[in-house]
């Protein structure tokens, strides 16, 4: 009931503010030491976005940009982000969202040179609720200050941090490539003579779905288990995997679910691997959709603990079921267990 009243209140306030004419930014100003302060009117940007015209005020900056950069700027100004005010509110009021907007507020300041946190959050919600939708120009029009001041020094710092991050990424990739080339040079394996693993394997397979219930954590875990079968006569003459089959567990990423990896589970099963694809209820697609729709709060930080516990519970339950379920009996090799995790799922395995 409290959540309902909160969202109802947000909706009423948002509607009231949207219907009431308010103060909006008329100019963007930034200070660039040692050259001083520069500014540009929002009208100039809006005219450029709608008509492609560069007036006298914008020409000072446009003359220093390439045609490609100007085209990219106009494309950005014209871009409408089709997201609801409820979604914007949910994200910007979440702990992570607040941190992001707070950081952005160090770059985009109010006219009094204060952190633009509250101004940015308000203008994002109001712009998303406006008939014109969330665009850069509309965001500026909703900014509750005559002038939006850009902290140019902070902007340069952000760009520098990003450049350093990209540089580190390039160094890591270069190191991995060097190592791969060195290993390939000393390898005696002729990969041209090896099977093409992109093609399906020879095993047939069957899928069985289980609904596991961890009572101790009040947590239901849907699981799809893909089991190879040995009904294909071609396998009897090959040196292939046989039951019990090595077991692979797949953990999906944030806002995903077990259906995302059907293709991978089927492919692995065709090569003689048993595959268990579970779904994490606290961070799956359904849970995130409820959050975006304003029907639930943000994902809880306990997911960092619950996810590995989900996998542990899954393995324990499969060992128990393997003794009683005829479908699983003698099919799973718990001495050979592998794991695949995507995004959030992969992070947990790394930890």
C-alpha cells in the first residue's frame, strides 16, 4: 500500500508540474581557462536541430567542428528517447541511479554553480512526461535554471578518465593477442583437421524442466536440464562422451532469463554435455520489467549473495534428484562440473 501511494504521489506531482509553465534553461554556459566564459542559447541549438540552420551565435562554435561532427550533433539533438516518466523516476531515485545523476551533476551545474543533481533529475522526469518526449533540447527547456553551466574542467577530467580506461583495455587485448599468437606458434595441433564446433554435434537430447524451491531462502528456481541421449547409432562407433555426462551450469545476466541460452544449451547437449540452465528470480527479466513499470523497487544488493547460493542449491538438488528421478539416473557426472556465466552471472563466477 505504501508503494502504491508513493507511485500515485509521484504521478500526481509529475502531472501537476508538467501542466504548469516553469523556468527552463535559456543558455548553456561553460568556463574554459584561460580563455574565459563562453555561452550558447538553447534557441540556437533548437533551430539547428529542427531546421539545420546555423545562426550567428552557433557559427562561432560550428566553424571549429567538422561537417561529420555537426551532423552527429544534430542527430543527437533530434534523438527522442522513448522512455516513460515512471521509468526515469524509478531509475533516478534508485541508489545506483542517484550516484550516476550526482556524478553528472558535477559536470552540469545550476546557475548558482551548485551541483545540478536535483535540477537534472527533475528535468529528466518532466521532459519524459512532456508530449515532445525526452530530447536534449526539451531537457534543457525543463532545466529549472536560466542557465545551465557546464563544468568544462570536470568534463575534461571525465574524458581523460575514459581515455585511460580505453588505453588499459587496449593494453590488455594486445597482451592477450600476443600470448595467443605465441601459444599457436608452439602448438602441434592441426586445427584444420579438427571438427568444426560451430556445427551441431551428433547427440540427440531431451529437455526436462524442474521447479526447485529453496525453503530456507523462500526462493523458487526454475531450471531447464538438457540431457544427451545415446539413441543415435553413429555414436556407438565413435570415441564420444558417454553417460554419466559432464555437467555444465549456465547463469544468465541481469534482466535476462534461462530462455536466452536455449541455443547454447542445445548445442552443448549435442556434443554430449548435460546442461542445467537456471533462472535467478531476484534479477531476471520479469523482475526488471516490474521495476521499470513502477511495480517494484530496484534489485536488491543481496542478489550478489543469492546468485552463487542458487547455483550451490541447484547442484545439491540435482545430486538428490539423480538418485530418484528415472530421467536423471546415471546421467550426471558430478565429478566433472563446469560453469558459464553471462554479464552479472559471469561476474559471480569470477568472484
